[in-house]
């Protein structure tokens, strides 16, 4: 019998985060007995035909749902997007070359730091002057850079690119926290990479989606473990891949496809964001943290104007079965993460608490 899993809380965690209840149920059953094989998904060989089929299907779905060009390749690796910060210059920065970067927060800064280990990481746009509460605009990407790297959505600060930058050089993006939340023209990018633990699956796997024609131009001898072309040639099987996370990613992408794909997800996400931001702007005891035009549909950051009210507010939202909305220490206040699998009803539950609290304390 399938394992019955019921939602216990409204989960606004920034990641690892809410996933579809259907996926939890399927994954839980597979841990006990995968497809009636008598084996757990946790113990099957990654070289077995059933799991090879899982990997192939997951890679195909990853491309299909984003409409990636046929020749683009997908690999799933461990190490998180933080490993990707180092793999980007390894695979795209020429020896003696430079990468151009936009600095929009903690994760962008880490990517810049990793690039500086290998060459010149030039910051061409930054919002650090205002604690990253906006997206920098009007900057130019130098023609002599080997690539331009940016972070599409900033989980800590709650900002998001509404239009992707134009670049005269290969464009690379860390989309860890808004991948599959809205349509993307993949052909504009040399590479998109993303940790799974927001909209794809559990922590433990990172997707790299890239144009293979953009690789092999650095003049650098790479370790096979850092070589994207090697991992693609081995179909993500150069070493043992993160088997269970990849399986759950497959289930999540199947769920996304069944529910209308990325375009439908974008509409649902916008409805959730509109509901919450309207409450933040309408209720005078709250205020948003970021520039309105750059507000993230994934991570809404906000404050109580009177911070002395925070303990009472915390007690009220916890009593309503809400979890994970305390803000990051860099910003304070509150952060509500609204990834693909979070239902509109959860956002309504939070808004109801905010309205009731404002009525009592406004």
C-alpha cells in the first residue's frame, strides 16, 4: 500500500523546501519497494537498466520543460550550485582570461570569489551599495570577457531579474531558486545551472544545462571531475550520481509537466506573489524590503515596521501552522518562499494571519 503523507504545515522554507505531496508519496513508496522490484531506490545500482532509464528520462524532461535546443546537454552532479561556482570558470574562463559578473547578493559574491581563484573576475554591475535590495541595471558587459555570469533570483534578499541581461559574450546563469518557475529562452545561454532543492527536488543534485559548443575553449587542462564535457560524454555516470535526488527530480518534473508545464507554473506563481505583496503593501504595519520592480516571485521579504511586535507575530503565524518565514540574518524580518509546489492556499493562510495581526496591532 502507498505510504499516506498528509501536509502538516504551510511550508515557506527557502530550501530545502516544499515539494508536491504526490512526489513525497511516490518517493516514500520507492524507498520501501521501487516498482515492485523488492529493492529500495536507495540500494539499486546506478548502472542497472531501470535507473539508467530514470537518468535518461530526467535529462529529457529537464530539456523538454524549458524548450532547450536539441543539441544542448544536461548532466546531474553532486556538490550543489556552490560547486558550480567553481566549475563555471574552470570550463569557460580562458587561461589568463576574465569573467564578467553581476553582484546581487551572497551567492553571486561566492561565485565571484571562486572565479578569482582562476583569473580575473570583473564585477560589471552591483547592488551591494543598498544591501542588495535591487537589481543593478544599465551596466555594460565587456566584449573581451570570456563569459557573463549572473544569479537570476536572490533568495536571501528577495530580488529577481524580470528581464535577463543582454550580453555580447556567452551568458551563464545560476537559476537555483527560480528554475522551472517561468519560461526561459535557453538558446540565449551558454549554460544554466541550478541546485535541485527549490523547484526540482531534494538537496544533493545540481543540474547543468549547456551548449556543448561553448566548451573546450579555455586552454586549461581539467580534472575529469570538473570537466562538463566529460560528464556529458559519460551521461552523468562518470562517477556514482546522486541516485535518489535524481529519481525525485524525475518525479517532480513529471508532476510539473502534468500540471501544465512551466507556463502554467508561472501563472500560479504570479498569483501567489500578487496575493502576498498586495497584503504587504496594503497593511500599514508591514513593509517590503526590496525595490518593487525587482521583487522576487519566489522569495518575498518583508518587515514589521515596529520590530517589537515580532514575538507576538511569530506566535500567531506558528499557531496557524505556518513554518519557515523568519528572514535571513542578513536582512532580518521575514521571508516567505513560494516555490512551484507551494499551494495558493498556503499563501492565503499567511495573508489571513497578517490581516488579523494588523487589525489587532495597526
